[in-house]
């Protein structure tokens, strides 16, 4: 059995592959002309000319993600922020939790001054709800702004 060297075969395959790279124009079907008279309109499915392609500003990197939103006006208040509420009820102490029991809701009172409240005291509390906060207490968290006896 006689072996044929592979070098001429590989060289021939590479030469054939490269001949198509610069072989000249390839005939294609003519593309339909756009109906719109506006030269800036690109028909669907076609590629816009290089002169119409969007160009990023000089010195910018189009692959980076902006680190802050555009300065289009003052920042808006987040939608998950709650307005202050004023509620009336009775103080209940359960372990280290100070709770305000109302007719409809039990609030877990949060803040530096809530530990001075005595069990059974009837009070009016103004505060901001914070339902996303986990406290280990049974009530809904309420950040206290002010407390007054009623």
C-alpha cells in the first residue's frame, strides 16, 4: 500500500478556500427601491448606509452601561415610600417589642423613644410604615416620629 503525502492536498484546499475571498463582485438580485421619497427612510429588512448609521459621541464607549440616570430633572420619590400615618391605640409589650394595638392593625413601634412607653398606655402615634423591614415582632413596623397621650 502506498501513502500519499497530505501537504499538497492541504495546500490545494487552502488555495481553493482563499480564491473566493477576492474573486470580484458576486451577482445578486437587485434590491427593491424604497417607495418613500425621503432618503433617510430605510426600507424594512435592509441595512442603512454607513452615513445613516448611528455614531456614538467621540470619546464614549458604546459597550459601557451608564452609572447614573440622565439629568432630566429632579429625582422622583420612590414609589415604595409610605406617607406618615397617625394612629391611636394601646401599648402592649411582648418581650423586647413595643406594639401599638389598634382596632384594625397591630404596629411594631420603632425608634429610640419607644422603650419609654408603658404597657396599657393609650397613645396617639405619628410615624411612617415600613412593611419591608423584618423585626422579629408580630406587628407591622412603624417608624415613630411623635407620640402623645390621648
